[in-house]
């Protein structure tokens, strides 16, 4: 039994871990690396193993840094199953199609410049046809059901509480009479988050493979998300500006919409229009409506009133490009929620062109911004930002609401692991910037975890 770390090792994106048991290769996640453009392009194009040799894929959840390279995997010879929860399968249908569209559009933009310079054109990472073939290999497994995914490997999903359909993967490994219980957390959510259920902590693990995104920090204590959201929106409206909320299309957008809906029901906000400017967000919201089995008790109770948690009369979902462009001519205060969440691509960039230089307006950060992303530069208060090759001054107010994070912080992760009957013999920390993973490793060692490793990219371990 071996595990080989190919992605999200000492970095926070590109989750990809190859488990070898009884001669079978099982891939845990197959995500896109996100960061500096040139490095991301090179990393994502070069898979570090032969796709045809992978037996099956286990997918923890639908976020693109965990699922986004699956179409390239199948394009290059993978013919096995992609096992995930039903909600993850349905979300990936839209998210991977959207990713292919972005790949094609971005390469088209780059190639226009390359051709002018007499350089050979690039090919997209994958095409929409590759996505359609990939989607045929998905298999949805409900929480709590046990299935065999390779020789000597049984799988069971439990709720990770990170986003709709996210799963903590429990693997029972049996090789030559040696049995191990391996728990792969994927991304762990926060207790008492809106809409979805709380994370289900594991009780037993010989080997723990965990994310560490917030491994060196704590979320602000007792953040009243609704109160802070009300404060930011009301103050910006009073200045005559707009609130731009860069948000992941899946999970974060629905959380923000849910809180805004509650505020309007409570008459805590003055009237103003709300726009969700993302076809993917609109489609993903339809998937949310189709999976109430993932909801927490509060959201289920809200559904019993006959109201739609994700729709109300002041809210408009924007799918068409022309309607999105029309928002640029809007002369009244408004809230615009747009992807991408880290401001690396998508419609949010077009809104930034108008809103970033406007001191009346606010850019509201509601999630984690990885290193080397535009979102990180905005969050850190850069004086100017570059958009479409031109520089724009950043004069808008920059605000942040940490209570909407979809990742457990250090203490929440510690409590999550604290339900284990005994510390695992081996713990591997991934999906975190190096300093965060290393500090969480120290923290866990001090609490009795006997061996905690922070793998380097490409590092292999015997289990």
C-alpha cells in the first residue's frame, strides 16, 4: 500500500493523490491547479501519471480545484468510474462544462496574441466534448452506503459540510491480510454553516489525509454574518455605490443569497436590486433545489413555509451576456454577486473595471483568496490592479466577512479530529499553503498525533 502526492501538496489547489492497493491505482480527486498563469498552464497540462493505469477516481466534491482536471484524465485514456455523491455528480455536470468553456475562451484570447507574434497556437486543456464523455463515467453513491471501488478497497461517504454533496471518504483497505482504515477529509466545512448539514466527524482512522487550508489561523469569533452583511450593504447604498461580491458559483453564492433573503424578510435592508451574474451560479442553484437531502434542519424548516431559499422578488439571476453587460450602465445602488471567487476569470473582471476605481463602491470578500491570485492582491489592498492588460486604480472600499468561509479553521479541525477513538498512526496534511500545513502539523503533534507529515509535491509514502 502506497500513497503518492501529486497535487495540493504544500499548496492550496490542484488536489490529486494516487493510492496504490493490490496493484490497483485509485485517484483521490483530480483538480486544477490555480495560481500564476504560466505555472498553472504547465502543471495542469502535464498529468504526472498514466491516466490509463488509474482504476477508479474518488471525488470528494465538485469545486474545480478538486474536480477540474477530470476531463483531461478521460481524454488521455482513463476509462474507470468517477465515484462521488449524487449532488456532486449533478454539480459537476455544470461546473465542468463551464470550465471547458473557460479553457476554450482563454486559449482563444492567448492564441490571438501568439499568432500576431508568429508563434504556434496553444490547444485548450480540454473541450466540451471531453466533458460530455467524462460525465458518462460518473457514479453517484449516497452518504452512508458502502461500495467496492478496487480490489481490497471498500468506500463509504459521510457529509463533509463544506458544500452541497461534499464528502469525507472512508476507505477500508485490505492487502495481503493487512487491514487499514484511511480517512480522506476532502475539504471540511464549518459547524452551523447555513443551508447544508454540519460535518460528520470520523470515529476511526489508521491513516488520516486532511486538508489544512486554515491550519494556522482562527476565524473571527462569533461573526454575525447577517449583521455584517447588512452593515456593508447599507453603508454602500448610502454612499450611492454598488457592492461587488466575488463568490464561487457553488456554495458561497447560495450562502450569500440565503443571508440576503433573510435580511429582506426581516426588513433589515432598504430596497435595492440584487443580481447573481453567472450562468453557472444559476444552474448550480437549480441543483441545490434538487437536493434537499443535503439540507440542515433550519433550511428544511424554511422550505416548509413554501418559500424558496434561493429566490425572492428583489433577486435576479443573469444568464445572458448582454444582460450582464447592461449592469455596467446601472446608475443606482445594487448588489452584484459574480464569479470567479478568486477574481481570476469570468464576469467579475468586467464589473471590477467599473467598480474598483469608484470610492463610493465596495468589494466584499467572502472567501479564501489563494496566493498569486488577483483576489489576494485586492484583499491585501493593492493600489492598482491589472485587468485585460490595463491598469485600474483600486479606490473602492475593501471589506471582508470571514464568517462565510467554507473551511474549518485550526480549532474546528482539531475538534473534528477529536471525535476519533484514538489518534491515527499516520496523518498527512495537504491542501494548504506550506506555512499553514506545517503549523497545523505542529499543533496536532502537540496533541498526541504520533506521526504527522506535510508531503512535498511528488512525494510517495508506504502505508
